[in-house]
C-alpha cells in the first residue's frame, strides 16, 4: 500500500510560480510604462496594487497557513517507509 500526496505539493509550487510571474508583470505594466495611469487615477492604482499584493501573498502563503504536509507512506512486503515535511 502506498500513500503519496506529492501531486498536491507540486500543484502548490506551480501555482506559486505562475502567480509570481503574473505579479511581476502587473508591477512592470502598472508602474514602468504608466499604462494604467492613463486609464485610472493614482489613488485607484494604489488601491488596486494593494489588493493585488494581498491576493499574491495569500496565494504564496496558503500552504503555510493551512499547514499542509507532504506525506509518503509505503508498506511493502519487507519494509515500511514514512516520510513527511512541511512544504511551506
């Protein structure tokens, strides 16, 4: 019998990477070429940046907040293997 939740941990890492890329692109587009400043005011852009930053941090810290653990359990005929660690 084998129990392995490694796919969930890989999914969390992939979501964290994708959200980091999206966040960096947002900051670059919002503040360097000043694209959003033509459409919205400075105060609205600041509020939008705060909201996007909070969402980004929640996505990155979600495994630590929920206290997910990587667990691998295998019981073969001769051996029992148990591994666990905190991915956050």
